């Protein structure tokens, strides 16, 4: 992979550069387990995306299958682990002859290590009806 293949223009005019994969990442991308995961999990006909909501925080990438061999990266967290995960998926898709789009529909969001304080947020009182 050369530099131009690792750099993508994504939504809102932003650019991301996927990390160069080491040999271990490439070997993982070529395993039968990864190939099966792509074919049977990411492209499962009854699912609308991968990963499941409860697993997104661990992975940092959201993939939407478009057909049985094409998918789009909808969201990636600007974090080294998430970008490496996306780079490995891109490599694996290329390896098995599938297509993974990373394009102007791909959103990049910053990584938030800590939640912001809500102490200063205004308190909203809900409207209620008094019953006699």
C-alpha cells in the first residue's frame, strides 16, 4: 500500500490516513476466521450493520453492508485502535475481493476519553397535570 491508498477524503471535507499495517495485522486480515467473519457476520442478510450497538465502543468503527460483497464505513472514531481496525478490514476486504468504501459518507468523530460534566446544564422541569 502506498500513501495515497491509505488517505481518504471523508465527510465534511475531512481526511483520514489509515495506519500502515504490520505483518501481524496483514496475517490476521488473511485468515479464514476473518474471511468468515466478513461473509457471515458483517454481511449477514438479517443485519443492518456491524458491530452490534453494545460492541461499538470496543471497536470504534461502524460498517454498513450494501450487498453481499460491498460495504461502507459509516463512522470511525479518530483513535489509533479504531483506525487500525478499519485499515485491517480494508486490507481483508481487498484480499477476498470484496469492496469496502471509505468515502464522503464516512463520518469521523473525535475520541472522548471522559464524559463532559453536566453540572452546569440547565435543569428542565417536566410539565405535569395535577389530578385531584
